[in-house]
């Protein structure tokens, strides 16, 4: 079982409308900015390890309104569903 907080930082993004790129997003707060740079939330998931193969399924729930400075946009929050595959390595001998 997986659970805990997360923090994320925006590194780049593009606004799309009707299948076409409209503009590159500007991160930050205040005039001329499109979206907040920092995002926080909670992560929940479940994982299983079979032999050395690990599989996890997770859901990220955003707690931050990332567009709180955008007029006309009431609220924007991220929601992410993820699947991860990995392998386990033995430590030592």
C-alpha cells in the first residue's frame, strides 16, 4: 500500500485548443503568468512484487489550485493515474 504527500514543479507546458498549439505556458504568479509553478497533493496506490518484477498503480490528487491568478478560470487541479514497472536488485551478496 502506498500513501503520502507530493510536491511537483512545472518545467514546461503548452496550451492547446481544438487540436492546435495556442501558446507556451508561463509559470509563476502575478501579471502575465498562466499557471502556478509549484503543485502539491496526495498520492495513493498499491504495489506488488513478483520475483524481481515490481508493478505499482497509483492515483495523485492535487490539493493546489494551480490557476488561482487567472481571471475567468474558477479552479484548475491536476489528477493523475499512473502505472509503474520496475525491477528489484538485491543489496550485498
